[in-house]
């Protein structure tokens, strides 16, 4: 009799333990999805439960002179203002919106500067001479990478007059957000930000880029979603693409299938 009670106790204890573990997992997933970063897309599904929309205000970053032009670059982001019950409107602090905007610049190779601004949504081009302004983008997006030339007086090397930028503009993994988990499209544009040329294919992310000065080409290390799992990670292949600075088009792979097959054949001999 005692042995039956012991077995029954073990079974009941196991069921209770499993329920508690499941509950913790559900709560964790719920909290993680609620704190997901990036641009949350508005659904047109009429069956979806309507959620109150938080007020959003514009956040302007540190401006920067664009070399050899009359333009100032002004990064632009969004800050959410929460409508909390009985408290009126309260702006989130910088910690609460986890660096959705930081206006930092850093020196990059080829005397280019890189803008490190978190989830920047757009760039304003302001002409200091005639007060003309225009936006770089006309759709919701995250500017994930942004490189522009900035030459000091001492620089005597080759100069380049283009902007290279990476944009996440589509919810490629279908999770309802545009963020760092989605594919990134790379563009080349003039210094006025008015003529943008796409130079990478669909379902890729930019890893690094280089200028081949003798040929005036750009070489890019690009990660493809090789296994089609809508993720970009260690398991996906990196290709090297080439495009022209003077006539930018979608980059072409420089390593062919025969070379890849030969590389694989050589590596297969390594135990």
C-alpha cells in the first residue's frame, strides 16, 4: 500500500513539476516578445486584437558636415511616449528604450566616417546655403550601417564621393518587427542622398566592405541565408561580391562554383 502511495506521489509530483516548467517557459517567451526591439509593423488583420498605440516623438541626433558639399547630415529616430494610467504622458528614458538612438561617429577606413546610432530610421539632408531639406528614405526602415567620406586637410590619398549604407526595410523573418534579425539591403548613393543604387541581393547581410583602388571597385563580404531558415548566423555561407563605384549594380560573386568545389575537396582531406 505504501509503495502505491509512493508511486502515486512521484507521478503527481512529476506532473506538477512539468506544469511549473511550462508556465515559466510561457512567461519567459511572453516577456521576451513584449520587449522585442526594432520597428513593430502595423497589421491589417481585422481579427487581431487592437492594442493602444503609444505616442511617438522625433529624436534628432548629432549633425555632421558632409565633406565637399553644402549639406549637413542629421540622423533621425523615434522615441516612444507611454500613456500610463493616472500619470499622464511620460517620456521613456534613454535606458528604457535601450539605445534606440545614440548619435556617435567614429573614424573608419579610407578616411570614411561611420555613424553608430542604434535603430536610426532616417537621415535628413540639410543644405546650409539654401535651407533645402530632404529625407534619404520614404518608407519605414532601420539604417543599420552608414559610411560617408570625411577628409581632413592633411589627407593626400585617393578621395571617394559616395555614401554606402545598409538598410533593413522588410520583415524577412515574419516576426512582426524590422530589426537586426532581418535581411539587410546595401545601397550606394551620391553625396546628396538622391540617387540610390542597390548593390546586394535579397536575403543577405553585409559583413564588411573594401575598396579596390586600382580598379575602382567595391568588394563586399556578404552573408547569405544559405539554409533558408530566415536567420543569419554561423551556419550560413559568406560570399564575396564585386561592384563598380562609377556604375554601381548588384554585386557579382567573384568565387565560382568550380573553385568552391575544389576548396571543399581539399578540406575534405583534413580529418
